C-alpha cells in the first residue's frame, strides 16, 4: 500500500503539480514521482529536474539538530539565544539592527510570519529575499505601469498567442514545461511566430523563427523601437490609450528620440536591420502577442526600464488582459510570487501594499494588532549586506538560501557575514557555503516534509504537501519564526495551531478593507478550515469573497490599481550595462542556469542522474577568442575581474558571441573549489528595484599553462588541497572528482595522496596498478584494497574525456576483478577482448579457450589445430598439452 | 655431348647432427624429396629427433619421454632413410666427399649438411672439468640431473633462459637451487629491472634462490674430483652437489673447421645456407649468417625451409627477422622482443599491475614500436611483434597501445 499525495515541484516558477507516492514501509525507497495530470501548470508533464525529485529525498548531509557555534543544541536554547540577541540589538541599536534574508524557496506561510514579525513586531522592514536577485525589476516594472505587482497573463496565453517574443529567457532549460507547452503549440500551429532575443544562441533558439542576438543589455531599445513602430504603423489603440492610460505622448516622444529609426536601433543592439524589421512586421501583423521575459531582462542595472519598455508596447496596442496577449514576467523560483504577495520584500509592506500606499500602515497595524510597525522601506539585498559589513545590521536570519553563492561579489558577502554579530541560518542541508558562516544553525524541513502554499508565475496558488516525517529535529520554518516571536513576548500574535491558520490570516489581510482597491485579494480563503486547506485545488488569484474560481486574466476591464485607475506609460531611454569591457577586462561575462541543475545544487546535487547533462562547471567561449588565447576545449581557464577570480574548464562554442563568455551559476564550494561565478560580479544594482546586474561582468580570460588534468574515482571521499581546480560529481556508487593540478604530480606523489587507510593496506599488500606514457602525458593509477577497486586516478597534460560511469560501477561491484578487468581499470572502459584463457602455445599466444573453441568447431587433431591457430607449429613444446585438450572434449561430447 | 640421363640412382645426402635442425630437415626431406635423395642422418647422442626445447619440461616432469619426439623416426626409416645415432662424425674429407664416423664407418656424400648445433659455454674457471659440472643441452644432461636423489643443493650458473629453465626443473624435483647471475637482474638481455623483479619473485616462490651480480671465481673440488662448493669472488663458498653451466652456448664448429670450411664464430653460410665449400651446407646453431648466429627455433625453421627449396632446385633466400623470446617455465608468461633498453630518443609506455604480476613496457621511437616486454599476460605479444615487424605507424594509438590489440582495434573501428 502506498500513499499518493498531490504536491508542487520546488524548482522553477512554473509550479508544476507532482504526485508523490510514499511506500507503506518507511525503509523502502521513495519511487520516482510523476506529473499531476490535473494541475493546470503542467497537465502531467514533468521536466528532468522534477522527475528526479525522489532521488533528492535522502538523508545525506541533512541538518538534523540546531547548532550554536558548531555545537549541537536544543531548539529551546537556540530559540532563546536568537530571541535574546534580537531583543538586545533592538534595544541597543534599534530595530533596523535586525534583518531577515529569505528565499523564494520557502512557503507563503513561512514568508507571512517572517514579514509579520519583522515589520509589525520587531519594527524593521529589513525583510529581503533572494527573489531580489530574480524578479525585483519585474515587480517594480509592473507597479510603475499598473500600480500593482500584477502579472496579467496566464500560461494558456503562451499557447494561444500568434507571436511570442521571448526576451532574456532560456526557457528550454529554465522553464522546461512551459517551453514544452510552447513547442507543442507551435507544432499544432506552425504559423505561430517565435522570436528569441538573447545574446547567446541557447537551446530555446531551437524553436525560434527569429533570433536577435543583441548586444548584452540592449533589450530596452528593441521595445523602444517597437513602440515607435507601433505608432508609425498605426497599431496604437487610441481608445484604450486615451481612456485607460497616462503619459503616452511623452513616452512615444522619448522612444522616437532614443530609437529614431531601424538603423540606429540595429546599430545600438548589434543586430541586423532586416531582422529588426521582421520583428516589427510580425508585431504589426499579430495582434495576439505575448512578451515572455525573465532574468535576462530583470538582472540589469536598468532592469525596471526594460520591463516598462516591454509593458509600454503592450499598453499602446492594448495587448493585455486578452487571450493570447500581455507582458508576461516568468519568475525563477517556486514561490517568489508568494513572497511578493505577503510583502516579503524590503520595499513592500504586506499583501501588495507598500509603506507609501495611503492608509496602508494603519490598516496593517490594526489587522496585526502590531505594537512596533516599521514605517519605511528596509534594506534591499545588496544594501543589506553592505549595511551588515558597515556594522549597522548586527543580527541576520538567513532562511533557505545561499547568499555566499548567489549574491554578487562573494568576497563582500563573506566580509559582511564575518562582521555580523549573529548569523542565523535555517536550512535543511548541513553543509552549504552559507551554513559555513553561521553562528546558529536551525534544521529546517525540506520539500516532501513542508506543508503550505506556493504561487507560480501565472498567479496560481498551489499546495505543497508534507508527506514524509521531518528527520531528526528538523522543524518547519514558520514554526521556528513563531517560537522566536513567542520568546520575544509576542505569543498571542504568533500562536497558530496549524499552517492553515497562517494562510487564513494571510487571506484575511488581503481582503481587509480591500473592496477592490488592491489587486491581491484572496478573501475567499479567510476562514479556511484544515480540511478545506488539505483539499485545496490550484487556483489563480485574485480569489475574492464570492469568486472561488479565481481569475484567469487581469485588466480585461481596463482598470488598473493606480490612484486614478489608469495605467502609466513610462518614458524609457535605453541604456547599456553599467560596466563596459576595457583593455584590462576585455570580456563581457554572462551568467545563467543549466537545464538539469537548480540554484546552488543543494537539492539537484543529490540526484546523480542530473549530473549527466553537465557534470562540471564551465565557461563558454567563442572558438576565435579561445584560439587567440591558446585555450583548447576542456582546458582550465582563469577568469578574473576586479572582484575576484574563478577557474573553470573552457567549453569552446559558437553559441556565445565573440568577446562574450557565459558561466553557469550553480556550482558552490561544496561541489567545486573555484567556480562561484558571483565572485566576478560587481554589486551594481538597478536603482529602482535594487536587483543586481548579475548577468553582466567584465573579466579577463587567461589560459593557465602547465597543468595536469585528473579524473579521480574513489570509494572514499578525497580532498585536494593543492589542486588549482576540483569538482565533485554526484554519484550513487562512490566519489567522482575532476581535478587539475599544476605540473609536477608524479606516481609517487599520487600513491602517497591516495593510499587507503593502513588497515585496508593490510588486506592486500600489492595493490597498485600503474600506467605511464610520456608521449601523451598520461599517468594512471588504480588502487585495489582487498581485491576491490578503491581509487583510480587518471592524469594527463591535456584535458581528457574519460567516462567515469564504468569505473563507478566497478566501485560498487563485489565481483572479483579478472585480469582483463584490471587492465580495463586503467583504460576506463572494458574492451571487447576475447578471453583466450590460459596461454598454451606461447609462440603464437594461443590460449586454452581458443583451443577448446577450435576443437568444438571440428579441429580435432594437433595438426588441424596448428592449421587453424598455428599453435604447436613453431617450437612444438606445447604439443603434449594440446593433445590433452582433444580427449577432454571427446569425453565431454560422449 | 651426353645428355644427362635421369637414373634411378639417388643422390646421397648426409646430415651431420641429429638435433632439432638436422632431424627436422631429414624428416621434411624424407616427406618431400625421398625420390631424389638417399638421406642419412647421423647423431652423436643416443637419441635422435627429439624436441630439445622440451628438455626443461622433461626435467620438471611435466612431460614424459614419450612426449619428446619432434619427428616420426619410423616414418623416416620406412621411406628409406638411414638413421645413425650415438656415433659422432670424426672427420670430413672435402676432396673425397666422404666422412668418417667414430665407429670407423666411412661414407660418401653428394650433398653434406652440417647441423652440429652448439654446446654449453664453460666459464674459464677452475673446476669446470669435473664430472658433476654439466651443461643443459642434451637428454643425457637431464638424465644426470634426474639421477640426483633427495633434496640437494644444486648450482646453476647463468640466469638466462636456459639457466632459469634448469633451475625451475631442479627446484620442482625438490632440490635447493641457487642461480648465480653476473648481471644485476635476470634475463638482462630480454627484461628490464621491473619485469625481472617480478620474474625473480615468481621463481623464488617456486623455491629457486638467486645470487645476482655474483660471479663464481672457482669451483672447489673434493677429494673425488667432484665440485663440492662454488666459491664467489668475495670468498664466500656455497656447497653444491652439481653445477649446471648455463652461461651461454658456443656453436659446435670443430668438424667444419677441420674440414677447411670458412668459420668465424660459426660456420659461415650464404642466404642459400651454402658454406664456403661446394655441396656442403650448414644450418642451425652451428651456422653464421650476416654476422649472426642462431639460438632460437624460429629462424632455424626458416633455414630448413630455405634449404629444402635450394635442394629442390628452387630459389630461396634466408632473411634475418627479429624473434621474440619466451621462457619455457610453466606458470611464467613472459614475452620480449626488439629493443627493450631504450635509447635516448625512445619513449617507454609502461603498464604495471604489481598485484597480479602483470607488466608491459613498450619502446616507441618516432611513431614506431621498436621493442616490447610483456610479463604476466602475454596475449598481445604476437600483435606487438607484428607491429614491430610490419613497421606499423602507431602514432594514432599511443594512448591505448599498451592496453593491447582489442582496445586499439576498437578505436580504429
């Protein structure tokens, strides 16, 4: 008997429904998950990350108990420690000495209580989140245009539009299920046009009818141009613009100045004029148009302007609030939207109200019965970490995120965390780059244990359901926050009997004195019971009282949530990224996600199958740049910027333009020693959204000469203190590493480094297999302990591609190694070698099995064997032995 | 002009030497050319036509005397050949085209083939004349070694192929064998130190003791004139019941020299195996061609085929080709061919599996394989041998070469 529960995938912002089954016997392995056929985000489909979720349900490296200064502690002590310290710094330095740094990974209910505690009870708006790095610009863009952070579209619109413009999105990898829905739609309606705007030729370009490989960061000019083309071609919906918007004329005027014609625009963006005109013509001829945008737009020093440049085009043509039309920001994280809804950002108050929203402070204070309301915006992520370094913020509670990897300028983040008086980290993993910096560690429940709600990119609220018991002392994040609140004396406001009560309160606040004035209203749920909460079906907000079916699309009525109800055009003067390439820093660095990894690999790193797509971090570099720098494919390469350095293997590819490089964001110091790309990125942010320009750095790229490249497969964990580069690749059977050393490693040093423990040595005295080839620079070593493979090390002066799978399978195998297997260990793969058996004729190297085979085929005399195998025809001394084979076979056949 | 009339009178072809070369030649002639020749095979040993290579197996009691036959003597007799054993030839008269045997028999020949082989080289030290100092060349030597009863100390001088085979055979018979070898490692012409070390360990496990870098200075004799101790240059004396001389072979050329044939280290022959004298041929270990003498069987078989063709009036030429070395010790697999001590511009690819005593060293020069040592698993030996012989360019398979044919072929495919 298995129990199956519908829950939601914890990866990207698509928010797919997942069926998770739990075997009756808790010792059994959780079977692979399946897609929920009923969930409107995915209708049963799952991408490879989602499909591998069951593999991530394991106890490896779980944080199982609270720790204070590295010592295991009780929850009671940890909570007292935290509460006392917060109270002390608030008393001594004011409430802004405390901050939360939250995550789009936690659930809406977690977010809600954190936001409530900070903004209403401690009295600080220092509640920011890693969503700042993801879609803060999109939030501000929507708010500037619509007066509210409202995504107008839904996923159906992606399938129903006739023109889909994908900007700054490699959805094929980052939002695979949406991409699959788009692919299917295009297959059904080949006339549907797809335009990809991205400096790189990504996997998403596979379905594009047009790819505009723009100069990095020049996106806004494309839409500025489209706006003035809309006017030129008479596409502007005058009625809509007149009745429902402000500022059109000024905005158009600005567009005409910034992007006066196709030539200027094409030159600014570095694209072909003809391609730009094609886009313009398709924009003109397809009323049903969706602009689909993501981090490539948001992570920019002018990200908000880019968003508004996009929205301007949709407002001018009234292409929103209708089927198959709208400016559609796709979020990266599973619950970035939920965080936005509760107000879990430093520049929000609560429930889509800002500090500046007239009456909002009073409203929220009354609803919460809050004693210490924060009154103005707090510190956004980058500012927050700078304030910590400056000593202004003294206690930081990090929840479910890894700023040591994800925030720009890792060195600054490290300095800040070192300076901070108390760093509290709630996580389900014991070892992350950030838990390493914690004073207090709190063990959190993870996906499959957590209970609550998440909201996806189309405003759809779904349940994440806890199915598995929390391991060890792990607790829900909302519980930990409420316990601290109670310890600080706010018990009555945080005394929830269950997570559904938090959701109900959140719903109540959204509806509180709303009356249609605020977009976010889920008042329908304000009295939700445990049973109703358990039976919750995915629904798109707003879900006001009396409208339980929710809302598919926004702004169909032309009403917006600004003071006067009209949408705002925002004049945009397109600008390029803050930093320009120079002679010293000649390459433009772009960053992004891979298909099969997620964020900082704390979850996907547990699924070995996900490492098959891309095992190691890398830097994409154009072949001509690589050749000029003497960099060959797979060679270790040093990237440096004014902020730091990383060392990565080169992936020489034409998918990145000359002068630009691309590095994936995922690898942390838990997986590789020198691959955290944030090391290179400056803390440049959009002045409005505070979102860092994480997709833009300027760097130097160098070949690192005189190296030895190694593959290490071991049954034991290894460390590589002298390596210039190491990367551990997840495996079920053992430990696999890719390592690069400076020249000078020899067999003796390798043997010393990889010797098993003394007791293993005693099992088998002679246990080394060696291979040296000075012509290829190959040096290979296998260590056997007790007749079983313990460790293999392959070394070469050139990057080699050796499949580790077979070697890993040998680690797990308990079969005795044959002589051929032992050779194969140093080759890295089994050969199709005929097993000759024991050599009988040494002159011609003819073995017993060959002889038996020949006899079976009819060569039944010594002469006949000699004729087919040559055995016995030279010195003849094997003839007596050959004779022994013949009767043997006769006996067998008798 | 008389026309040459084909008569029924056969030419008299006499082969001096009943070892492997002589016997095999006689046997093949009997099968192929007995119409034309009357064949006489004369051997000094009591046994004719046995496989000398198997003496080590016989000594090690891995085969019986019945297994020793190289050729079918009965078949030769019934085809009309004359076989004489235990009656060494004493002299050859080139002018009279005749020869004299120890028994006094004088016989004439039309064609004479000298296949007198070689003898164990005796070191120029005192005591080698004692009756318990023997070589390891003849069946009789095996009989002498087999005659020692019990577990006795036995000395073998020379750690080459023959010495090691003798040592293992004696050890298998339960004796306490010590091998004295001048070089620092065994089979120093065929192996390098690493493979020799593996071999030594293996042989030590079989009960053989080694004194490497050790030269006997004197063989000390007792009152009966038998060697009782081997005395080393450092003065140490090691008791011994018997001494087996395996410090190399010396071609047996006395007969040829006396007959006036041109002799260098051995009897000089041309590519048709002809000596300096009309109608006299030589082959096997007693001949020298192109400054080389021969101790392994493969080139000698080639010489026989050349000579068979020449005698049949066909054209044939003998060419020297590299020959791989193997050791005839059961349980020991080693293979060595070509240049195994690298020159300055050679590169060595090495595979070493100490745990299972598997070692491979390949010597590569300018894209060509020039030498190979295999120890333990020698299955790829003949393939490497072909690569050397065919001068195959191996540049494209350097990364897999040492792992053998199967890997390299799969790469090509």
